[in-house]
C-alpha cells in the first residue's frame, strides 16, 4: 500500500496562513494526499498564536511542527498541552510544555509517527543533542511509518541526521532556512530526504519579510519588528510516497504553488 504524505515548508505570517488556506485543500484533493504535516513556527512572523494554529488545522494540516521560535508567543504554551497534533522540537528541555513526538491515525487507518527535532549548529546550543533524542523516541514507537521534521540551520547537520536515521524513518525533511533545496533523494535504507522544504508566504521578500527590513539589519540599522512583505504568495512543499508494507520511501517530488500573478 502506498501512502502519500505532504510536508509543507515554514508558514510565514498571516499572509502565509492565508495562502495555505487557499491552496492546501485543493492540493490534498487533487494529489490524493493522505496526510499533511505543516511547519507553523513563523505563522505570526516569529512564533505562532493559538488562532493561527487553529487556522492551519482548518486549512487541512494533520500535524503542525514548530522550531526555534516556539516560545516567541507564549500564548501557545497552554495550546501545546491541550492539543496533541501540534509538536514542538523533542530535544527542548523536558521542563517546557508540549511534546515532540506523536503517533497519529490517518484517514486511511495508517498510524503515522511524526518527530520534530531542532538542530544545534549555529542555533541555541542549550538544546539536548537531537541525534540520541531521535533514537530514543523511535526505538519503541508503535506506528506503521515514522517521519521527521528537522528544524536546523546547517545543511550538514540535516544531511548527517538523515544518514544517521536512514532505515529508521520513511522520510526526513529540513525546515528553518525558508529556501527550497534541489537535493531530493532516497537513501539506501529507504529514507526519503530533502535538506529544506522552503516556505509558505510572500514571494517578493527576504525569507518572507519586507526586503528593506532585512537590508536594514545587515547595514547595522536600529532593530525593527519584522513585517511580512506584500505581493503574491507561494506554497513550497515536498510530496513523499511511502510503501507502508516496507516502510520505505518509493518516490518524492517538489510541489510548489504560486499565486496566479506570479505564474
């Protein structure tokens, strides 16, 4: 049995949430997608509010993953405790709310284990080591297939994690850098891998924000609150096809959608 799982790149700002709401329902129907995992940690620019999480679920996400901006909007803390389909990185300290791994039943009956991890290279080094954390959580996971969102800065760390978990996951994708990569591959053990999904949000931007705000930062200007760019939006994602019987990825492809005026 083939299972089709869509992994959607970081949703940036309310404009990204709106793009997801407009694009994801039709995409799931047209491509016969069984399960969708959406990274939502930038839905409020930096962080996510409960209302934005609700909107992402309403758009068709089965699971929301987060990252280094999880706690930029502390209103999400109680939501994480009360909603098991939103994950924060598993290698945060155990003192914070929420969970980083869950098993979820898809409409087809397939039990999908979803793991959310965060890298340490060029990030906050205070996180637990994601490599042994992943092995610990996957060792006794009771699921038909397991996949992971690795929210990390360094491409080398993402690639090393994919090879480390090859054969233990059906798919691993990277998030955080907001720039889609062209290295889609199936590793020898059957793990489908891409270094970064990309993002969902404004096209004419620097990682989703107004270009002049990013330029100001690199010129040494005064700090300013990031604001979403105007103009057309995009949705960037990767579709993984997984053989449930063998737990191996058998195909993966980029699925990138753009507002009509940008086509």
